[in-house]
């Protein structure tokens, strides 16, 4: 039964995402995960402060249900389908150690950032700030990795290609220029 | 019934995100260091197969099962919002190592700290809603 705990190679994961997106299309929906964040703002009463949140979020109930499913999928995977260890290219390990992250090849997420017992002010700012940028950027760009990266590019949308280039510019600036100041 | 279908599909999506390791901070770090083909393979193969699939469905004029047109809204033209929005998103993706799909998956795994990322993402979305009219699009 060991094979069931093995991580999926890219040629399983990638096609699975494509099939998932096509399946959604056929049942009449468009794959895009960050839209849920807008719905959550709307549910929380954001419409009172900004028109942007004045929309019929109930039409997005299917996507919110999908979001809850995504959490259930995570629970099932971590508990029954995985040994919860991610092997990455070993050449990155020394660099990560310099940043104080010694868990590469031993965990799924670095506990140095995500473990509850390491939740100091710095990590709170890091997590909150990371989330803030993701949420703001996704809505500004009109989509995230799923909406632009998969749905948009599959539909040959030039705006999605520009957004992806932006994602990579941002990610590269963060990891190569800003990490030495943050960690 | 429909709720169950979406719950089921969402669960499959969560399993794909977790098992393919696209939800791992380490994999995102590795990707931005160009140290492995893994994430590029995932996104590249998803896009190639997605492209073939979408073009096929369009060519055959396939309708959704309820008879409506496929939800393939063209994106509005423009550059600034996609480029600036994209860069801001990328900065966050590189830092938190999670994009909006995997965030929910990791919450289900039980990482309490990921709720801070989700809270941040909701706040960021809210902030965009407030500032939208002042931003170049």
C-alpha cells in the first residue's frame, strides 16, 4: 500500500487539473478559486462599503462549496494518502538553512513558518502580508493561478499571459531580492 | 444533490493540489529558483491539455449540460491591471507559498497558521474593493 502514499509526478497532477477544469466547463462553470475571496467579503457585508462587493454572491455558492470540498480533500490526503514529506532539489537546502529553515525534505510545509509553536510576531506579519498581497493582487489582476493560469491560458487569453508574466516577476523579486531581508 | 456534486468535485481538487505538491511552500520556493521541472510540468501540461480541450469544445460548439454556452468569458483588454496585479500576486505567492486554491486545502489539513494567510487574502480582496476606482486598470 506504499504507492498510495507516494506524491504524484507532474504528469499526473497537471493533466488531472486540466480534466478538472474541462469538467467544470461542461457542467457550466468556470474554474477560478480567488473569486471565493470576493464572495466571502460580500457575505461579510462588504457591499455596504464598496460597490465591488454588491453582487449576487449566492450565484457563487457552487464555488464556495467547491472551496469547502478543497479543504476536505486536504484533510483526506494528509491523513490517508500521504507521508506528508516533500522532497525538493537538494541544492536548495543550504540556502534554506541560511534562512533558518531546516525542514526541507522533512515536511510538507516548513514548521519554521507554519507551526503554531513558532507563531511569533514576525511570522504573523509574514503570513498576513503574504495573504494580503495574494488577495489584493488576484482581484486587481482579475484572477489567480487557476483563473488566469489554467482557465485563461487554455482559452488563449492575452491578458492571462500578461498576468502570468506578472506572477513570475513578483515571485522572482520576492524569492531572490527580498528573502535575504525577510529571513 | 448539486451541493454534493460540488463538494465531491472540490474534494477531488483538494486531493490533486495536495498530492501533486502544488500546495507545498517548498515546491513554490523551488519553482522560483528554477531548481526543478515539477511545477512547470504541472502547469505546462495542464495548460496544453486544457488548451486542446477548450479549442475542441469550442470547435464542436459543445454546450454545457444545462444547454447554456460554456463559461468562457473573454478577459477585458488592458495591460496595467494584469501586470501590476500579477506582480503583487506573485510577491504574495512567493512569500506565503500558497495561492488561493491550495490555501483552502491546507486549512483542511489542519495548519492553523494558514488561516492567517486566508484572513490576509480576504483583507487584501477587501482593500482592492475599496481602492478599485483609484487604481490604473
